C-alpha cells in the first residue's frame, strides 16, 4: 500500500557542482582507460571483400559496403552497391 507522507523540508534535487569544480575534482574523468588494438584496415577490408565475393547475398553486400564506406574506400564496393 502506498503512503503519502508530507515532508516540506525534503529536498529532491541534490546540490550539483559547477562544471569547473567537477572538472577539477576529477568527477568527469572516465572510469577506466583501455587500449584497443585495431585490425589493419587493408586486411580487414580485403577480408570483407572476399566474404562478399564468396557469399553474394544482401547481408554480405551491405556489410562490405558499410566497411568500405566507413574506411574511405567506397569505390571498392561499387559492385556490392549495385547488388
């Protein structure tokens, strides 16, 4: 059963730090720092092109097209785009 308790002294919104104070205190720092190894772009896009060549379906065409576009090689995926 829900109860309704009147408490006029209750403060719902906490006291927020100003941006500069939060920045200086480290409150806005990331919780952890990780190094992520990246695949070499050339081998990754060639792998996607090979997958598209071996599996000519819409799924592989859009996957290869997206990778080629994001990595800056849209001309490699013209065939997949026409599919």
